């Protein structure tokens, strides 16, 4: 009977391990699928960043088990909402410029250029995030995770995910959000470079047209 109980214990361990491995494999497959989808959107939108940001926000919220996701883009001292996904809704109109400060999670992530994890925003409104009071009252958010979009060390925005319950994000989910942030930066950079190449090509075509016209006139002379 003792030996039999030990055998049952071994079987229980095998079952637990199988479930753990299955969940890890499922998570890995979902991440690979999301990455593949985002890369596909990047390839299909070389001059339009909006579909890519929409895809990043949706996958970030879904795979990190958050209620919503918001991506901010920053230029100079101001930032604005670029896209959002989820039922919570925006507490600041999309496209409305605002000056990031360290007194709300996305602003702190942008200014300090590091990930900000707030386990319960309500408990930290007075001391750490006073500028989030209105936003929290409207959204009902509790746990917030924000990470910056960094291009060569320069903050060009942030991506924030929220939960309406106090449930901290896991280390895997934090790392995953940072991966999505990196993908968003790559997409933004690709669009910028593609547009620069198009502008350069247009300038070259114009210069070539001028040279051709000059050559024709000289030939006639």
C-alpha cells in the first residue's frame, strides 16, 4: 500500500507537469501567432502606422489578460493617444495633446524610460499618481502596467494596459508587454524610414527630370 501510494504520487506529478507544459506551449504559440500577425500588418502597411498600432494594442490586451490597452505617441514635450483597445474607454480624447508628467503611470514610463507597474492605483493616488485621480474615477482601473516606447534610448511614447480589479501582472506578462512595445517601435521606425526613402526618391526623380530637361535644351542648342 505504501508503494502504491508513492506510485499515485508519481502519477500526480506527471499530470501536473503535463498541464504546466501544455499551458506554456499554448502561451508560446499564442505569442508567436500574435508576433506573426503584427509582422504581417507591418509588411502590409509600409506607410501607415495606424493598423500596426491597432494590432499591437489588441494583442497586448488579449495576451496579457488585461481589460484594455492604450498606446501613446510622443513628440517633443507633448504626447497623445494613438490608439486604444478594450471596453474601459478613453479618459482623454484621442489626438488631444498633453504634457507627460511622472504623476501618472504612462507619463512616468515615458519620462523615466522604464516600465511602471502599479498594483493598485487607488492606494497610490495621493502620493504617487495625483494626476490619475480623474482618470481612475472615470475608468475604474485598479492594476496598471505601462512601458515606454524607446528608439535609441529616446522615449517616443508608451503602451499601457489596465485591469479593473486588483490583480498584479506576472513577470511573463510584463516581459511580453515590453516585447509588444519593441514591436511598436520597429513599426514606427519602419514607416518613418519608408517615408524618408519615398521623399528622397521624389527628390531624385525631380533632380533627374531637371537634368534631362537641361540635356535636351543643350542638345537643341
